């Protein structure tokens, strides 16, 4: 594990920060790729420590995971067929003193509360309703429900969906994650619709 970690660190440090790197699901810029891997390891650490009753305290390193979760909110909203909205996060750091702020200060919607809870919700290890996080504004509750640090392996959409039709969702996915498999379903299809989906 330590050898693989050293190899990954060497590659990430040498990478052009503006150039996406190959990854399993889609090319990612080095900072996002490193943070995604950090989030995965942290979440799996929770999965192991919890059942064993082992201490797994939150640290300031969660800032990276909170940043990733906030950064992927627009993608999560689009994927769910929801309109993209600016969301501000104000999260209390594990030290109880610092507040981590992500997003525009004038955003109509906000999520506030403990950073550890926000990261656990994003890693899908904690139900938003039991997190103690507060959501406000027109998109706050939806964003809290959809926030995640993990990316799907496959997406199913219908051509007819509320908010955004399936073909628009498909275009958005193709723009942000061109290698993600998408299955488009419909009971109202035509040859023109099928051709547009291709």
C-alpha cells in the first residue's frame, strides 16, 4: 500500500494541473483525482472503523473532501434533472473554531453545520435528515439530498422527466463525463428521438 501511495504521489505531483488524467470513470484533473481518492479511502475507513468500534476522529483533512462534495454539486443536480443553482456551504471544521466556506457569498441557498456530517452525507454514510445540517433557500434541501463524493457507474434516464428532459441530461453528462454509460428509456420514442440520443 505504501509503495502504491508513493507511486501515485509521484505521478500526481509531476502532472500538469490543467491537464485531465485518465481514471476509471472519466478523465479528471490531478487535484480532483487526488481528492476523489482521498474521499474514497476516508469513506472506506469509516466502513471499517465503525463496526470495530475503533476511534476514527475527524481532522482538518476533511476540508478536501468537503471541497470535492461542494464542487460536484452542479453535476449532481444536473444528473438528477434539477436546475443548477448556486449553493453556499458554511461548515464548522473538526476543531470547532474554523468555518470552511465554499460557494458564492450571495447564493440564495445554503448548507450549514458540522463539516464531518457534510462529508459523511456526501459519502453516503449518513442520512441527511439525521446529520444535523441545516439547508436553506430554494435549492438547499435538494442539494443536501444529492451531494456526493462518489460518482455513478451507470445512469438511467427517461426522455420525459420533470425539470430537464432525458436528452438534455444526456448532453450534460456527455459534456462533463463523456465515458459514463447512459441508458435512455422512453415509452414515447420516435426514430428522430433515438437518433438524437446517439
